[in-house]
C-alpha cells in the first residue's frame, strides 16, 4: 500500500506537517481486539526559502601573496540552516572555477599571483538541499610590485 499527501502552497518555513496512517487487515478479526499499530506520525518541516550567501569585501589592491577570503550566509527564518558553501573564483575576468566545494568553513587562503585580478562569489546550500542564487561579487588585485 502506498499513499502521498501534498501540503498547501506558500506555507512559511518552520511549518510542521505530520501524517499518520493505519492499516487493518480484514482477516485479523474485530478491530477493537486487534488494533492497528500506533507508531508515531511522520513529520516534515517546511523549508520554503533558499539560503543567502556573500563574500566579504576584499581590498582593491594588496601586497599579500595569499588573500584571506571570507564568506557567510544564512537560511530563511525557521529554515533548515546552511549546510555548506561553494566558493568560485575568476582570474583576470576568466571563466568561473570552483575553489571551495561544499565547504563548512567561512574563510580560506587563496594563493594570489602578482599582477592578476581576482573575483569571488559564494553559493550557500541549505540542509534541504537548496542553493542560493549568485550573489554580489568582490574583486581584488594583488599589487604587481609585491614580488
């Protein structure tokens, strides 16, 4: 036997939906003498919105060979919480490449090359799992005279 239940549309995050079903076989006799098992109900909690994420502002120019890149994020109120982040980097306006994959960290040291321009963005993933949209970008240019 199988059944499914659909929730109402537009329920806010944190809404709890519980469901329980019982099966009684005809050959078991009187229902009062052989009740269906009373297990706990199945519980689902709505997570309606995606998380948000951002990379912290970086200096426009730096003399550092390793950039400290920081990011953070949050899920919607009563959501399932942020599970991890993907952090992407672009070198000299090149294609975006994945630098941090499903990281639970909120910072990392990026090895920067002198004379290059880097841009970063982060994508948060919640425990549903759902990903946020591409957020604000931050760029940094290591000083070409630093090495």
